């Protein structure tokens, strides 16, 4: 591609980078086979942005294809699969040339491409075309799925260069000390681990004293610990003084691949994707070869559930093993493969198709480490747990769109899938992929079945790169409506209702007790931990399973929550691992992340929070009182900002009335941030300052800053003024301009106040010191200042005044938001000699963007749906379920059992988080029970005596006898001073018991108001 559409590829660019995207834009790819797996790979490759994709298939659409080929419909039966798929694949990404080849594969066709992918191919074709591709330097990939098993093979030639092993940002660290020894020992600051590994090559910069390190090439290191490593001989270098940054230098490396026929015989090339299944996957390597021999001989795949065919296939595998000499054959896996080989399952195709497409991206871009060279996958745990042997004979052929799934699980299971009622929360990237799989497997598509989908967002252009149910004509429309319509076109039998609700306490009137009780399960396709945690709480309350999955670039994870078996997702916990200390942000930044966070904080405070607070003060009589309730320190800060702003707003004050006023404010603010504050800091801590121990103050993570002098010829200086002036004008309703020339003319008239550093200013070195100083401040002094602000603000009450707060929006290039962030951050970085960040990198960090790519999303959704199969089967063994973590950049997979729900004891009896005391408050239509009745009920039915009872934070009972005759609902109303919403049919009450009053965990009482 000559130009990268950064809006379309925005999230993917953070995964691959511009260079890799440009390399992909020159590559042409052939994908052979347009059944379920082939179209899955094609979809992901086209979305990724290669130059061209040709799809090949000479076969005709059958009923079984509809089980997993999401672009084929009943109207396509009997027609060529490639031709029928062409238009919809082309619509995914107009930037990619997509063509169809409905004829057979031949040598001349393959020679036109840089990458060739074979799916649904014969072993003879794999050998023949694998040899051709290897000899001609064409990257060659084989992908196949049979039932619940999958296979992947890569051959990228005699010498393939990997430009970036893992795609991670180069690790870097601040230096504390370097020894003048052989080898030299480098000690890094202890604010965080350096992140290096043995054999890494690093470069040095900004080292003072031992300056020789700044000019030498990359140095190979040996790691000694998380904060130290050694380099070569440093004994001849100058003495180290202070400072310095060490940064990883990524080194390209080359990989050699064996051609297909040679690799077929080399079991050392099998990547262990699941260490619990090593023997099975080595067996599958032989079984897939035997399956090809079976098809060649019988001209068909083994029949579903045929023990006769399974015996034949097993004999073939045993014969192959006379050469392979495996110590142990997993014969049961061979039999299952035979009995399910005619199956074509959308979730398995989604997973294998996702990782196969990622290998295509690696082949085209040189980014990330390719698969070397075989990978096998199976999900045999999806079959019934109590199935001792497979029944003889095939199931009756029904000629339905689910034939490929019935071949694996049978008709009864298919009917059960169709009766399911599921709640899908989120129609973004994972949500779209889940909906596609739901449509293909028929979830909720039968009588009594139903899918409820909700998503409150609207479609944006940046969504189209991985939320594949959406097209450019859908931009601006509700995601849930468009997604529901798209899957109905895939499967007209789908029963689906679309909502635009956020799932939170405000929507509990819609998603109430009755709604959850009617569900079979919930799928979470959410992008925040808080939203997942809230949904998890609702699922635990109503005893419903939850499927959960997430992605971060090439990384993916899935989790299944099973009532009465596994632990839940758990409460949201604040992530403090990467929290930046306030003192670092204010005065001692040393990474670009610090300056970007500072810039974002400046934006939020100046252009959003302060205007919002001003408007609240002017319109809400309770604002000051409510603010005072947050504590004196916070109240002083908020009310001080409001006063300062309103002082400008008052009649006769300095409220900006013209564009010139806005430019003047921006110029003076520039001076304050990038000159005055830095001069004050250096006045308090001069460059030559030493610590109490005689060490340089400005060393380690403390970078000595320097003030900037405003230069109207500097692009960054002017970009700050332009963005800041326009944003300042917006909060006062004043229209600005981007015209640099006119703004420079205004700047010539601006008078910048002189500044003299003050000796009385104290600058805190740590957040702890800051907090201690706050605690030492006189309460009387704080209260006096608060009273002063209250008096001043009372005199400024004027409802006619109004400001216009700005909500940060990173994706609109015309709104000055990112212009401000980039310029403000890079100017501060210049103050502290930190390398600047471009707009793309700045948007990633300041916009808190989660990198994303279609390949990982498809793989995650596939794994989630495999766990769905198990839930519908009713699996009750923990060993049947899987929690997964994977990294497609390195083909690294971790599979483990979910955590078991942890038991706890109350009065000698064991419970888990899934247990509760269910109480019908109006049993049999009788009058609602009183608190006394509830206490008696718990005593009679559970031998437990309640000593206290809470409803949320409200204490309902702690021995007050006068409350015993009140109904439970009236007691809740009385204590909380609010009515119980009509939709709330279940109250969650938290008791403590006389028998075990100090127990940390106690099952709740779930009190029904039905």
C-alpha cells in the first residue's frame, strides 16, 4: 500500500507498526479452499491489509459448508464457493485487491504469490506445492481442521529474516552506577525491573563520566538480576560519574525452514502448544497423515461414529508409527478423530484460522517469530464427559445447515444448542466474532432459544478493521443493531434482540431478576475490567455461567465461570503496578509516558474539570457543601480553581472576550510551564546540588531540566500555542483559527509578565513527603482559607455565566485535543532531555488505546465458544474446562484448569461464593415476612442465629427489637430512606451469625420479593 489509512488501521498499527504495514502492502497472498477455515483465514488476512488476496476453490457449496462458512447462504448451494464468497470478502477492506480463482491449483498460479496457504487440501497437493514453494522462495502454509482437531504448518524458506522477535517496545532503564571492572557491572534504578534477558544487545546514552559507552555500538549483556547486568571489559573506561539510559537494541535474526516433505518426518519440529497433550499431538501428526491415506483409498472421510472406520484409521496410524517410533500412541484420540473427522466446527476454524492468518502476517512483514514448523490443537474435552465409547453407525443425514456440527455432537445436542437463551454484552471486536460463531453453531436459533445483545456504542471507521460485521456505510449506526442484522443474514433462523444499554446499575430495570433467571448463560465481550467485574457479580447472584475473553495486541486470554464449580472473575482491583508517582509527574519526569500523562492531566484539569466545576457551582446550590464533604485538601483545590476561574468571569474582570485574549493566555501559559516552573525548580535544586550523602542530586531517575525560550519559528512552540488558544477559546465560546501567520502577529503584541524564582517555595521529593506535609498543615489555617473561598464565591453567584467543558476525544484530528497533548508533552520532554514521541505513539499512550488485531480476536472468540460447547453439554468436571493465555507473536500458549471455587466455613459447614440462603419473602402469595420472621426462618432452616444484617452499607439490624415487626422491604426503605425500585425483585442481604460472628466470608441472604 502506498498510503496507510491510519483511521482504518488505527488499532492494528499499534500492534504492527508502520514499517511492517508498508511491507505487508506489497505482498500478494493465495488462499486455497473456501470452506470454513479458508474463509476465516481470508477474512483476517484481508482485514490486516496486504496488497492482494486471491481465493481459490473449485468445489461447490454443500449443506455442511453452512456450518462454518459465514459468507455462504442456502441460495449458494451447488455454486462455486470461491465465487460466492468474493463480494463479501472484497467488502471487508476496499484497500485490498481480492479476486477469485474457481479452477484447480497449478504451478503457474502459485508462482504469482509471495505467500500460499492451503486449506482442505490433500497430502499429495501439500507435498507437491510445498516442494515448489520452497524451491521458489514462496512462503508456504498448510492449515487444516477436522472435527475438534486442528493442524498448522509453516515453511518460510531456506533463510527467513525476522526483523522484530516479539513486537514489544524496546526495554530501557535508568542507570544508577557502572563499575570500572572486567566485566563492568551496571546497576539500574529500582523504580522498575530493566526487562532485559541474557544475550540482549543494548546501547547507552547520556552517561556522564564513562562517556565511552555513549559512542560504542550495541553491547551484549549478561543479566544478574532485575536491576543489574554486566557488559564487557569496562576497566579501561573513564570513571563513571552519574546519569545514563540503557536501551535494548533489537537485532534481526534468520530462521531456516525445512521443506514440507522433510519436515513431515521430523517430530522435533512439533511445537508443544499444550504441555498436557504432548503425546496426543505427536499422535495427531501421524493421524492426520493416515486420514489423508484413508481418503485417498476410500474417496471419503471416515463416517461419523463408525467404529469400523476408526479401526481402519488406527491400523494406519500404527503402521506409520513403525517408522516414527513414538513411545506412546494416544489411540483414543485417533478413534475420536476418525469418528468426528466429517465435522466442520466454526469455533475450531476461528481459532486455527486466527493463528494461521497471523502466520501470513509474519510471512509478509518479517514481524514476530514464525511457527517452526508444526502445531496441533484439539478440544476433545468438548465431547460428553461420560461417553465411554462412541456409538456405532452414523447419525441420520438431515441436510441442514448444521450438518458439520451434528457430525461431531449429534442431533440431540444440536437441538439443545438451539434452545439456549444467552446474553451477549458487547458488539465490538470480540462481540462480532462471537455473534458470527453463535449464528454458525445455531445458538438460540431454534424454538424457545434467543440471544439478547446489548452495546451502547456507535460504529466508527476505526472499528471496521476488526469488527468485521460492520461496513463503511454503517458508520454512525448503533453497533448492536447492525451486528444483529448481519448475523440474521448469516443464519435467518437466529432469534436475536438488540439493545443499546450499558450493563450497569442504571440498567437493572431492564436486566432484572426475571431476565437473568430466564438465561442459560452470559458472554462478556467487554473492554474494561470494571464492566466485566460488574457483570460477574450479576452472574454469581443469579447462578449463571459466564464466558469471558480479552485481547491486547497479539496477546489473548479466555476464562469460563461455571456455577458451583469454578471461582468467579472476581472484583475489579485498581492496577497500581504502572501508577506514576505525583511528584514524578510534577517535577521529576524521566520517561515520555510521564510527560504524556502530565499533558493529559493538564488537558483534563484546564479544559474539562474546572469548567464543569464552575458550571456546577453556578447551577447547583449544594455544590460547595458536597465539595466540602470530600475533605479539606480536595475542597481547597477545587474551590480555589473555581474561584480563580470565576474571578476572570465576573463583570469587569479579565474574562477572555476575543481570540487575541485566548492567544495571549496560551502564550503566558507556555511561559509558566516551560520556563518559569523549570527556573523555580532549578532555584530550589541547582544543577550542582548534592544529596546529604554527597552524591549528585540530579542523577539516577532525576533528570536535570533546562528552561525553554519561546521561539515563534519553532513548530512545536507554535503548535502548543495554537492548540491551547483554541481549546481555551472553546471553553468560553470563542472561535479560533489554525492560521500560524495571524497568530504570530498577535504574539508580537503579547506582554509576558517577568518571573523571579522564590526561595520560600518548597518542592516535595516524594509523594510520602507531600502527604506528611499536608498532615502537618494547620487545620485552622485550612478552614480559614476555605471560609475565605466560600465568602468570595458567594459574591460571584450569577447563573448567566456559563462555560463549555471539553471531553477528550483522541480520534478527531480537527478538534485540537491531540495537537495539544503532543505539543505539551514534547515541550516538557525537551525540558528534561527526554526523546519526543510522534503523534501515533502519543495517541497510544495518552489516549489509553488498547492495541488490537483481527487475528487475536478471532482466536479468542473461537476458544470462548469451545467452552460454550462444554457448558451446554453440562460438564461438571473441573478438568474439562480450560483457561487460556496465548501470545501469537511467538506462538506461545498456556492452557490450564480454571481455579476451583474456594470453600469457607460458617458454623462448621462449608460454603463457596456460589452458595446463598434463598428466602421467598412472599411465599405462596402471603403477606411479606417481617424481620422477625426472617430471623426465625434462618434459625429453623439453617440453625443459624442472625446477630446483624446489612443491605449494602446500610445496617438493617443489630439487635434492635423494635424493628422485628417491620416487613423486610419496609425496613430497607426506612433505613436507606429510599424506595425499592419496582424492578428489584431480589434484595441481597449480608448477615453475620452468632455461631460464627467473626467469619470473613458469609453467604448472602437473597430475599425474593415475588
